[in-house]
């Protein structure tokens, strides 16, 4: 595959984070000054959350939204625990949760999902959590993609709902937490902080409390709980907090600062300053596949299709393209991505942009089941581009690919297909008719 193509896999992101974890820091010496984490600031109130607490005090229905990756997606995690705090602290208010979390995803996909997955629910408050997964957009782990995508999320929200409050939440993973113990900030959260400061958005770094406990020897970040009866075990895999021990630490930190911010309420329309980056992704759009030219065997999957039933919350329209099927369109801009499903019956596509061909696999070691996925094309100039995507009739050794995860094929017919299941084209701008 062409090295310029960087396709983003939801589950691969989580694996890569797990594989980069390092050893636990040295045992706590008893002197906090030896650990710079104790000097780090875990909360910045800035403009606070005035509107949501005013609405709680004066109206009877409030909508709380969450967008982020698997750490926030987990049931009975910090998302549900903080939502529960709202319900029990303000029992005379009816609260409704907007859950726009998708495991393994970053702010790059998140900004494209805002209209359908979040803003359609008319949120009064949005928690944004992407500090561990980053953007999922090349160039990875750099400032510009994070600022562009996070600015897009903020500006999309306030352009439509200027009274909606936003709060950034920064989670952590073992490798990041070891850095926190030493006083070294997480790079994604630092980039997000730049956006938060610019727009007056409160931020809560829930990873700092975890790092403090780890430095004191009161918490083991990655371990088997059955082997650590007398010590807090935060996670099994170095990333995902355990429901019984890790997630409550995150939730208690968020609740501590929600309590503080609840003392200040007012009606305040958020005014947007000039953007940090003029090419931010406020104009990110999900475009339905039907708006492109479709040649060959294409089918919009019916409502009773199992794939549609599984993903319809986030993908209202999913198409099936057989080998030989072609999609063509033009767009102006430098950002091009595809939001699709991959799984047992998917194969390979060939993406041609301005005459340059790139082959992109839509099958990987996690394709024993169908899942939401996406990829972006790297290195495009800001101009008009002609795009053609062709479904390849190319045999894939799926058995060998699955063996990387020790999965064997017991139903060959399940894996026989080489189809493609796209849901949307993603562009910053729009297609040219």
C-alpha cells in the first residue's frame, strides 16, 4: 500500500495505545516535592458552565451530551456516574443524556459527527473527551490537527447553540500517566488547552488525580485486580478504567469541579473570537453517498439489515458496493475522508485522487465482526480534486490476517464477500456538482 495513505482503524487506536505503555514509576518516597504532578493544575474554570446551571434552576428539562472514545463510552463509567450526579443532585429536573461516544475515535471523526450525533439532540452541556485518542487525523500527534478539529467542534456548537456550555475532560493512559507523575503534560491535552483558553471553556484533567495516587503507591495503573486485593487497580489493559475502581476516580474528579461551577449560574451567550487557525474544521460535513456518481452494483441497505440495525444510531444510511462498483465526485478543499463499516465480508478499495491511485484495505485482524471505521487521505492541497473510488475484485488471505489475533475461520461463507459498506464522504466544504 502507498505509504502516503494513513487509514484510521477504531480498534487499532486502542491497541496502539496499549502497546505503548511503559513500566510503573519508582515507589513513592513519601515526599511530594519529588513528584512534580502534585504541582500540576487539574482544573481551569475559565467561563464555567453558567447556562446549564441556570437552566437547571429555572427549567425542568436539561440535556447533557458526551462525545469521546471508549473510555467515555464504557457503561457505568464516568459518563454515567456524572450523569447520575446531575439526576440525584437536582431531582426536580428531568435530565436526558446524549451519548455520542464511539470507541477508538478521535476529534477528527468527532467534528464530522457533531450535527447528526450531538447537536441534533439540542444539548445544554457537552463534555468532550479526546485526550487519549487524539485526532486520528494525519499528521498524527501534532498541534494543527488537534486545534483545527477541536475548534471545529466548538464553533459548530456555538454557531447553532450559542448558549450551550462545553467542558473539556482529559483522561489518561499508562504511558501518559507516567509522564504526568514527572510533571510532563500530555501533548493532546496541551493542544486542547490552547483551544479551551482561547474560547473560555472549562477543562478538567482527571488523569492528574490518578497520577498522584500512582506516585504515592496507592494505585496500580495496570494489573489483575484478583492479585491486588489491598491496592487500587485502575485498569487491566493500561487504558480503560475498571468500572469498580478506575472510573469512579475519574467521575469523582469531574463531580468535584461540577459542584464548584454549579455555584455560578447566568444566561450567557458564548461569543466566538477569531479562530486560532483560519483553516479550522467548522465547515466539516458528512455527505451522503447518494450525492456522488455511483456506477455498478450499489444498494442502500434496508432498515432490517443486521449491519444497519447495529449502526443506525450513528450511520442512518449505509450502502453496499460490490466488486467493480465505482464512486466518483469532485470537491474543493484539502480534507477528504470516508466513514464506513468493515468486517467479515469486506475487501479492498482503490482510491484515485487527481490521477494518483492508492489501495486501501477494508479488512484487518479485527474483522471477525462488523464495526464502524473511517480513513482520511493524506497530503492534499487546498484545491478542486477529482476522486474515484473503485471496489476491487481482489482475493484476500483473510485467514492469515485473522490469525494475527488467533482467530480461526469456522464459517468460510461469512468471509467470502469482498464488498464495501460506506456511509458518508467526509469533506471540509462540500462536493461540487
